[in-house]
């Protein structure tokens, strides 16, 4: 395996930590209807972090020669990522009922926790 694999994995994991912190911060600002949400850095930095997270993920998959649709745990991670993004979009942008938005936020966070659990176990079912 490539010598630099641990560095890319660290980069991936650091981006994961920053990504969820920024997500939680933006969620808090959404509840407070804060003007901070419209600040240039709040609109751009999360995209830079998430792009770096995904580019690092692509490097990792090519180093270990395991890919989504071929390795079930990576397919599960991509599925979880899509759920995290879609429910997140619903929470941040849907202008209807708060009950719906809160459920969307909970499901988006659950999807994120699932991705981390799959990453740690390399098992889409998490155990067994
Ligand atoms: C928000 C999305 C993601 C989160 C929260 C996440 C989380 C993590 C975490 C916590 C680890 C470290 C596991 C460990 O310490 O052993 C990890 C490793 C890894 N992730 Fe992700 N990941 C995400 C997206 C992706 C995607 C989309 C892919 C590829 C399709 C991917 C591929 C990998 C690979 C190959 C590893 C290394 C596994 C190992 O060496 O054991 N990740 N991920």
C-alpha cells in the first residue's frame, strides 16, 4: 500500500470532523435565522471542505483498489452521503413546516453517523 495512505486518510478524517462541525453551526444559525448564514465564508468554506473530503476519499479508494458498486461498504457510504446531502438540502432550503425540517435534520445527522459507523466497521450492516 502507498506510503502516503495514512496522510490521505488523516486528511479525509480531519475534513469529516470539520464538515460536521460546520454543518452543526449552520444548523444552529438556521434555527436562529442568523445573518451569519449569508456571510461569504459560511457559503464557501463548507464546499471547500466537502470537496477536499471527497477528493481524499477518491484517492483512498484508488490506493486500496476498492470502489463503490464493487465493495458493499463503499456503496453504503455513497448511499449514506447522498441521504446526508438530500436531507440536509431539505432542512436548509425547504421553507415549509418546521416539523418536516426538523425530521430532515435528524435524518441527515443519522445518515452522517451511519457513514462514520460503516467507515469504522467496513460493513454496511455495521456488525456481524
Ligand atoms: C460525509 C461522508 C464521509 C464520512 C463521514 C466518512 C468517514 C470516514 C471515517 C471516519 C474514516 C476513518 C475510518 C478509520 O479510522 O478506520 C473513513 C475512511 C475512509 N473513507 Fe470515508 N467518509 C465519508 C465519505 C467517503 C466516501 C464517499 C468514500 C468513497 C467512496 C470514502 C472512502 C473511505 C475510505 C477508502 C476510507 C479508508 C478506510 C480504511 O483505511 O480502513 N469515504 N471515512
